[in-house]
C-alpha cells in the first residue's frame, strides 16, 4: 500500500518572533493526492505551534500524544517534547510511527524525531520533510542577511517558496503561523 507523505516544514526564530510554516502538498507515491493539507496546528491556546511531516495518520497520532504531554506537564514545551521522545523510542506501538515534528513557543523551536531525539537547532532554524534542506539553506541565508528588513514570517514564507520551486514534493500552498 502506498503511503501518503511528503512535505516541507520550516520554523525560524528572528527578532523576537517565531514563525512556523508548511506547504500543503500530500503525495501518494509519485502522485499529488491533495494540495491543501494543513500541517500546522496551534496548541495550548495558541502558545505553542507545531508542524509535522511524514505519514499523515502517524503525525496526527503524535500530535495528540504531544498535546497530552503538554497538559500533563503544565504547558512546558521542552519537558513535554523530551517525554514524548522517550515514549516514542520505548513504546512498541509508537516506535513504528513514521513522522517528525517541529514544535515552537515564543522563545524556542525544537525538532522531535522518532529516534528519541529532541533537537534545539543552533541557528534557531528548524526544517523537516522532503524539501527541508532547500528551506533550511534559504532560511539560513535570508536570516543571515535580513537585518531588520525581514520578519521571521517573511523568512519562513520565502524559504518555503524557494523549496517549492526546487522540490517536487513541496507546493506553494502555504500555512504560516507566528508567535511573539
């Protein structure tokens, strides 16, 4: 059975703002299955924003588990991410899920992977998905040279558009959310 997957998610912390965005494309094999999937979700009354890549059903399952952790740990994003990663790595059912997440609050951005990693990027740019390296390259260059000209949202949008121009699994139907 062909899985539904492929996307690009990008998050940037810049000038006191955090922005996270994703394209809307989902593919089945080498065919576009849907072009306007919403892969960005707000949690904790908009204080935390998540983006996911990978198998859609698996990503939604992880999103629910992360929300449960946030509720259990009083909205502490980093602690919730670490606890989710621990469960993901040790639980037989969760271990089989094929997805990744970026989570962000007003201060930081984290990548959560199924291998038990919780990564806090050095440059405050996080990307996942098939077009992630294109978006990361673009965001790194834009942030480096932006100064006060571009906001975090501007950097995320432009980086995703650049990725969509290059990656066949990424489109220009973007959803971008900001905090701060």
